């Protein structure tokens, strides 16, 4: 069985942080894009 070192924990932490940020930011991207395009549309 592989021994888990501090380096492995650091890599796991970084991957977890990236995953959480992607889940939080993901739903905001379409909203930001739609707001941006709404400003450019002629009225």
C-alpha cells in the first residue's frame, strides 16, 4: 500500500480547491455572460 506523504496531501488539497471553485464559479459564468450581452443589445 502506498504511503501518503505531505506532498500528496498538498496535491489533493489543491485539486479539491480547484474543484470547489469550479463548482461555485460555474453557475455564475452564464449569468455574467448574459449580463454582458444584454448591455450590448440594441434597445
